[in-house]
C-alpha cells in the first residue's frame, strides 16, 4: 500500500517523506476509530518503513534530489 509518487531519476525529499508520514498517520487515526485491526497492522508497518527512510535520509543514507547537497 506504499504509494511513492516520485518522478523517475529524482531523489526522495524530506518533505515528501513527511507528507507520506502525515497521510499514513491520518489513515491510522481512521483505522483506530473504525477498530480495523488489519488496517492498523498494515499502516503500522508502513509508518515504520517511512520512519526508517526518514532516518536514512537524515543520516545521509538516501540520495538527495538533483541540484541539492
């Protein structure tokens, strides 16, 4: 359910990862309100993935967009 919409050949930006994290958090809130355990587990895994990608970007582990850094 990971929806990475990145142009081909471009790096991942912190803003795009934070937007993805906010979107997943909103979906998690809805899943909690609806008591949808399956959706919560899937979203938890996606949130952990995004958090790891943010950490990797901040520690220099992911490519930066062209023209930056």
